[in-house]
């Protein structure tokens, strides 16, 4: 189903989808409120949702659909204005699975690649199981943290893919503002959107969130994200390192690349956190961190939008604890010996 207020975009996307033998467009809505009603009536497999629409934007429409009839939603946008990008990030937190740029028209040099990205995203997300979020009254009770062998952990590395942004936001909001370690993150996300994710999290969390810069010394209490199309790791000095080395597990940036680098440089003073995602990126990195003596926290597959990354790590027997998202921040705070942020 398509929710799009632009006649030009509706026409183009309708023709694009009609040309695919494995896809059928079951409905079209011209604005968010009509999109919510159509989703309840049509029950489509996937919804393509414009981020920026009058009256009801993509975020509010996504939130209502996920409350009333949870559906696989892909947010797309042609605008890189901060307000529109923030709407896209809020939509991911509300339950949308992915965000992509609207495809270019046939006269553009990137027409083929941009249309293939949209079609590939539709096909991939159509296989994802829709997961309801924990209602506030049903959050699991706090569990005891691991009794740490030491309190001098020096680096936290995190990896996430599909379903990761909202879980990252929940964890970072609840990490102590007095966090004595840096946090480095690889989040698989469509090209062009990692800066918007960083900006959104920087406004939402009690920490400084930024894109990593090569040669930078990571500071305690700061969160560093891998930029588009760069491998994030660590130099022997511990400084951040960005390279254009080949993809690993099909990804650049790669979670396993970050985790393996942390294992080599930080050893048992690192902590690894692997969250929701598709594929096996991160499993090998978890194995190497575990072999180096680092604790590994993995999101409970039952709470994941896509569970294959956590399941791959669990299957490798390299995890210390499997936890619901609400408990991961508490576990980290306990491991490093600080109190939580008391954020809601």
C-alpha cells in the first residue's frame, strides 16, 4: 500500500510497483489519516509511507497504524530538511522498519540504483515479522546484573540493523549521564540517513552523540557512530579509525569489524552489545570479543523486529546475557559501576 500526497510521486511509484511480477499495490492514500483507515481496511503486507505530508505526517500515521493494526512500514522521503528527517527518525521509533530515499526519475543518473534500493527494501521488509512494542504497563521487572569481575571497562561497542534505532534510543536514554566509557556504534541504515539518526539521538539522550572522525580520541560519556560507507575500528593507540576497507558480511560499516577491532585493542576491558537485525553481521565479532574475555549483551530475540543477528550470536555461544531492551542499559550501568539516568 502507498501513502503519498504528491501526485507525481504516486504515479511514478504506482508504475514502478506494477512492473514487478511479485508485487501488487492493494491501495493508495493521499494523506496520513486516509492511510491509517486504508491500513485497517486493506491489511497490506507492506506500507510505503511518505514522511512529510500535510495534516497528518508519516510519524503520526505510523504510530496510529502500529497501535491499531501493526504493519510493516517503510518510511521514504525526498527531503533532507532537519524537520523532515526528524519525522523519519520518530517514525522508526514508532515502529517503522526502514527508511529509504525516494527514487529518482528516469532522467537522473542514479535512477536505476535508487529504484532498486526501494524495491529491494520492500522485498526484504515483506519477510519481517511484525512485533508489538512493550506497552508501558508490561515492561519486564528489573533483573540482577552480572557481578562484574572489574569496574575498569574502557569501551562499549554496539551493533544494530533493522529495528535498531528505537532500541538504541531506549538504551542511550537510560545510560548514566556519568558514563565513564565511550560508546561506539555501527547501525545499518540507508545511505544518507546516519547523520539524521545522530542528530535525533543527540537531542534525545543525556550524552553527546556524533559521527566518528578518524584519529579522534574517544571521550567518556560520548557516543560515536560509524559514518556512511566507512569501516569503524580502533588504532593500536585506541584512537578511532575509519577506513574504506572492503565490506564484511556484506556491510560497510560492519558490526563484526568494529567488534573484532575492539577485541584486538581493548580486550577484556570492552563490552559488546548486539541488537535487532537481519543477517549474521556481529556474530563473528561477538565470538572474538568473548574469546578476549569481554562480556557480550544480546537483545532477546523475542523482542527484536528481526532476530537473525542476535540468534546467530547466541548460536555461537559467545553471549554473556540475553536481555530485553529495557534491561540492557541497567546491565551496562551495573557492569561499569554507575547509577542509571532515571530517564523514562
